[in-house]
C-alpha cells in the first residue's frame, strides 16, 4: 500500500466545495465537469479529499443509493497550528470535541462537516 485518500459521498456539491475551500483552506485540484461537477478532488498540504455526488457514486457502488450520508469513522488530520485553525472555526462550525490535550500528548479537536462526517484535527505537543 502506498497512499489512502478519503472519497466521500455528498448530495450538495457546491455547498461542500465552498465549505472545504473557504472554511478549511483546501484547493480544488480536479473538477469534473467544470459546470455542475459530480466529482471534485481537493487538497491542503498532504491531505487529499475527494467529493463524489451520490447519484453518480451510487451507480458505481449501488449500496450507496439509499445509505445515510455521514459516517461512523473520523478522518484524523495532523496540522501545524491547531490553535489558529480552532480559533477560525470554533464559532461557526459544529464542534464535536473542544480543543483539548490528550493522554498521549497531542492537542486535538473535532468538528462535523456539512454531511455529518467527523474530522479530527491533531497537533503533536
């Protein structure tokens, strides 16, 4: 194995593009098609997230057609300046875990994206 990339199913592509680019600073790398996209690849540093519209994603993986969007997993993302990121989102986003220091020595917080996916941010202490 060489790399893992998160590909998430979304219903509202424009809302998600806006959220990931304007709230978390991701950049669009691939947008297909350019108008009314069904697939978008985003990156921020070494983190890549792909957004795929439900209608098209469920054609490839039929069980996705009626499944609830969101997840029972958390995307764990390491960052360089967690306090700055936390300060920029804490008053506007759905915080799941407030900023805290863990038993294993990192500083972390978690938030929920527009689809209900949990993103955990961590910085080594």
